[in-house]
């Protein structure tokens, strides 16, 4: 004890001396990074990884529910019913932007054009996501809180139109910065998208510009047409992503929950996202109708299919294996009688007898019970519906990547610009076919499979906006946010909520402004609310009749879309 006491005296004596001599040094965080000497590449890697996680977190989870790629059979209020409560915060997106601004400022200080160009692309990507999700948002006065002043602590909201215009200006600047043949700095392994390849970042910048020109095409058609035609018709000055190998994509190491696909968890419990998420009937039906081989990449077949045998009398339910019914071989099938269905108060319309793939209908009251599930627990093991593919139960999702910008999206944009808008953007059918081929390639399917697919009458190009956008919707598996924004702009594919089961009978149009922003920056939130257009559904959800998921932001006001 004496030795310990002496040690304590020595320690406290040292602390006392330090307090009188080196108080400033003690207030420095020894584990923190000194902004004045931090290598910007170290922060850039965080910007890129967190942006990738943010996009897949939306596009594979709740927005996949809105766009009816998937449904949940447990704890699915936000996913299936748009019951978002106060959960849609933008804090994480602004955190990414703050880190990105640090990298940009350091790059300007050090005269690093490469890092400046990359961060302008990331700024455009993240502010684009924010304004797409919410509408008006802090932009010109954002990310400046450290400089002091009420205008930066409580920033005003910029109009959605001005944010889109700022994004397009930044992407133009990024294209110029990234056009150099040599750079005085490197990024290397910190760049988990492109490994520091400036030429690919330049293609990312211009492809992202195509996205936002198309986004505003119904509001500012002459601006959108000029921008898209400029990019398409001067390819040396504005190179774009043309094939899947150039996609802005991020894989997942899968070492922990923090660096894994969002449906992975340690351990995989009954409440994990992999156990909860099932394929939605809307997407499954679309894939089956088109004999789309991507269904096998995205979905598991049912373990046990259902077959209602009209010849059976009495209440019968039995499972048989390795049998052929109506010419289809089934590994396992549960054969039930009409009387058995009646005993469960069900009809044939309540049962899906597909021998291979069965999706959950939208917004069921008790999705865990669907299709004669033998287990009534939420997120339990239902062998009669299609789970998402088992690859997504792995931390690395079987090598799957989140694609922030893809060749498929680029070609669909140009197909629409040419076929629907009548702009000079290349041959529409060629772009349509190339978009599908790029999607197949991204998911490990062959060019011959893509060729066979587009040769089908159901898929062969017809030049309509509905066909182009529906195929684009299919291709956005795991990044359904882009499908949401396309649906909002075009009304395709034709999707609806379910009256009395979803919060409103139509799909929502936006996220409401976060509760923390309403509490801390209420005056500016209220001013932004006045720029939203109320609809007959605006009284559902949200905060008042303006700040509602069913109010129209500027980008669709006056367009008559999507409903």
C-alpha cells in the first residue's frame, strides 16, 4: 500500500506542476488530429466510406421499401408503411460534408488540384442527396459554424433550385480541375472508389451532372437540354462513365458491423436486417414477367413452395419433397386443400403458389403470417417467401458494391433524353440496351444473358418513358433512392401505397425537416416550409400541413407528377 500511495503522490504532484506550467498542453486531445498538420487523404477516406454507407443505408433499407424492391416482415413501419416518425435526420450527411470541406480547404492551401476536384464531386453528391430528400436546405451558409456569427450557427435555407445550380457549377469546376495530365499530389489507397484515378473521377463528375440536369428537366428544360447536349457532344472535354468497370462503387470489407453491408450483424439474430428484409411482390412480379435472371442474384428461391390441390377434400396440409407438379419440379412443396385455406379464413387470392419466387405484398397488416407461414413471430423463419439473396447476410455481401453512379444510370438518362425529350443525346435504343448490359455486368451476369434479355418482346425497346424508367427502377436494386427521385419526376413505375395500411394512400415525395433542425433553427425551417406546396395528402405525417412527406418541393411543383 505504501508503494501505491507514493505513486499516487508522484502522479498528483506531476499533474499539479503541469497545471501551473502547461495548462494549454493539457487541454489538447492527445488522440485527436491536429487540423494544421493532418494529411487530407486520411480524412478523405472517411468521407468516401461514410458517403457509401449513407447511400446504401437508404437505398437498401427504407427507400427500398418505398420503391417496393423489398418489404419487412418484422419491425417494418418505416420500411413498409412510411411511418418515419422523427428518424430521418440529416446530421450524418452534414457530418460527411464537414469532413469533405476540411479536405477541400487543405487541398486549396496545399495547391492540390486532384483533391480539390474529388471533394467538389463529393460535395455535389452529398448536397444533391440532401436537396433531393428534403427540398430547400442550408447550403451557402452551411459548414461555416466555426467562423462564428448567427448566420452560420443558424443558417438560412437556400432554395432547391439554387442548390441544383450550385451543384452543376461545382461539377463543371471539378471537371476542369481533374482534366490535368499530371498532378502534384496523390490519393492512392485513401480513394476507395477509384484508387486515385483522376480520369475516372472526371467521368464521375460529368455523369453526376447528367443526373442533375435530368432532375431539373421538367422545371428548367432549356438548361437541362443545353447541359446534357454539351456533355454528350463534346466527349473529349466531358468524358462520362460508359461501362460498369468505371462505376463509382464501394465494396465492404465485412470485418465488423461498421464496415459491412447494412443487413449484416454480429451475431445474426431474429431481429437483424437480413432476417427481416424479404423481396417485395412488386419487384418479384416485374422480374418474373420479364424472365429477368437478376432475380437469382438478388433473391433466394422459396425453400418450400405452396400448391393448393383442388382435388383434396378435408383440411389437409402436408409437405412433400422432390416432386413434379404441372411439369415443374419442386424440391419441397407444401400441398394444402381448399378446406384447409377456408379453416384459416383464406382464399386462393391470399396465397402465392409460384414454385420459385414469392414476394411479400406491400404493407401487409401481419407480413410475418403471409403465405401460410408456420411461424407467427415477427422476422421469423418463413420458408414460403423469398428472402433476399444469402450473399447479403455476409459482411461483404458476397462482393456486392454500392454504386453511387453507374454506367447503367448514365445510359438510361441518355436514352430518356433522346427518346422522350427529343434531345441530341445519341441513339436511344443503343443507350437503353447498353444500360441493361451495364446492369447485368455490375451484378456478374454475362453479355449474352443481357442480349437474350433485351431480345424478348416484353423488354425490347419501344421508346416510351414508362419502359425506360421501369427498367431503370429494376436496375437500382440496393440504391433505390435514385428510383424514388425518378418516380417522383415521372410517375413511373406506377406505384401506390395501400389505403388504411400505409400512412397515406400514395407514396411520399420527400423527407420532412428533422426535428433537431426544427428545434434549433426553427425560424429558417419555417421560412423553408413556405416554399413547399401542400397537397391533399399533406396532412399525413410530418410537422403540420407544409412540412410533410406528401408536400411538393420545388423540383416537382407544377409538373403534375407523380400523382
